[in-house]
C-alpha cells in the first residue's frame, strides 16, 4: 500500500468551511476515491499555516520523526483550489514545485471531489 502525506490549508481547516480536520481527504485516501488512484495509508496530515514558511520544514520533520518516507504528497483540495487564492504562494503549483524539488517526491494537487 502506498504511503502518503496530506497537506491541508490551515486557514480552511481551522475555520471549518464544512471540513474540520480534513475528514474528506482521509475518507478519499482510505477508499481510493478522488485523486487517489488506490487506497493509501496516510502517514501524516499537516496544515500549511499562513504565511506558509514552515510547511517545507514541517514536511521534513514529519518524515524524520515518523521514520516513514511517503511515496507521494497530496495538497488537499482546499489548498489546491482555495478561493480566494493563497496570498503567500503563486498558486498551489508553486508549493508543489518546492516540495518536489526539496524531497524528490511526486505531489498531487487535490485530494477529493466531494461537495
């Protein structure tokens, strides 16, 4: 089973917006729905907190402390499709590119298509 880390938008997660704690991401991951092409084991669920300075280092720390290297990183649907857009990154693709460059891991934009 693939291992994945999910990074969510802290502003969305903390404010609720119908998704406290990103239960929809976890559901999609366990069922292999949405952008998960198969069920995966989520080894960490991180929040990107504004202005996002710690996101890359927190990813590294999650891998180090858990001693589990994921196969893939997912940027949650609320992060990848934020409206209004994140004022600190030039779209989720910039954060995805930074993660790929730092950890040499594939990054998927979005997790689920639940409404």
